[in-house]
């Protein structure tokens, strides 16, 4: 092969490499120009920016959403930012989301409670349990119950049943029961209306005999306040397991 041929053979790869490097440099410049920022003169414009950032996840998306969740003056924007973080949950998000559970706006707290449950661990459960027990807003407590249903650990199960049994608000009791059924994969056919006191108490006591519930109470050292007199139907026997998956449902 001639020297000229050798030069030509080398020239083509060199041109290709140079082209790729140039294209890469242009891409980096474009990406730098597209770095996520929650911008807008009005809350509505900033919410639209959050929706774009959450959908496209450009460079700096997490930092931009976290800043908006922490510091934006509008509750609407803070709420959207917390929801945006839930799309790609990471350990770095936890402090921001936990802080949002103490936000002055109840709707921000509710979204944060739902989102915190995605971590699914004991630390999240502890925060959610505190919200269930102390937050003044019903919607926040219901969101915390939904979040708690995603968390592991026996205390989550205990608190869900205790809330279903003792909460003053009927919607909170119902949400707690739904969350408990979801957590333990119970048969939804036996769900009752908390306004029907006798049947609701019957369901509570049958759940207390379920092996999953008993194990959770035992693991946490929580005494079981079992009231067999609340169970309806002449079929009750003290040695029989009336869990939520039991096929007989004596509502008459």
C-alpha cells in the first residue's frame, strides 16, 4: 500500500473522531443551557415549570424541585414540588419531604405524607404515626394512613388497627381500615361501614384474631384488648380464627 493510501486510511477515522467530539461539546453546551430551574412570575407559571421538570428530569431536576419544596412562597408550588420529587424517590429527598410534613399548609403536609410512605421504612413510619396521632387536619391524617400502609414493620400494622378502632372521625377510621386491608392483603369483601357500630366492632375483633395482626401486636409488645362479646353471630368459638380472609361473614 502506498504512503498516500495510508494517509487516506487514517484521515477518515480522524475526521469521524473530530466530528463526534464537536457534537459532544455542542450537546454539553445545550444541556448546560437546559439545567432545571423553577422559574415564573406567578405560582401557576412555576407549577407549570415543575411539571416540565418532573416529566423530563433535566440536569439539576432534584435540586430545583427540592428548593421549591423548601422555600417557594406559594403553597401551590411547594405542593407540586413535593409531588414532583415522588416521581424518582431518592434518599436525598427524605429531609425535604419530612420537612414538608410540617408545612404550614395542610395540602402540602398531605402530599408529603403520601410521598414519605414511598420510602417504606421504619423512619418514615415513625413520622407518619406522629402525623396520624397529632395533625389537626383530617385530610393530612388520612394521607398519613395511606403512606403508613406502604411502610414495613409491625408497629405500622398496630397503629392502623388502633386508628380504625379508636379514631373520632369516621372517615379516618374507614381510611385506616382500608390501609390495613391493603397492607396485610386482606379480603376486601368483608369491609364494613364505620357508621354501623355493631358490625364495625365485629370486624375489629375478628381482625384481632388474625394471625398477622396477633404477630404484629406481639412483636411490638402491645397488649391486645380483645372483646369477644363484640363478635356477631352464634358461630363464634374462642378457639376459632376469625381473620379478614375468613369466608363466613355473618352480618345478620
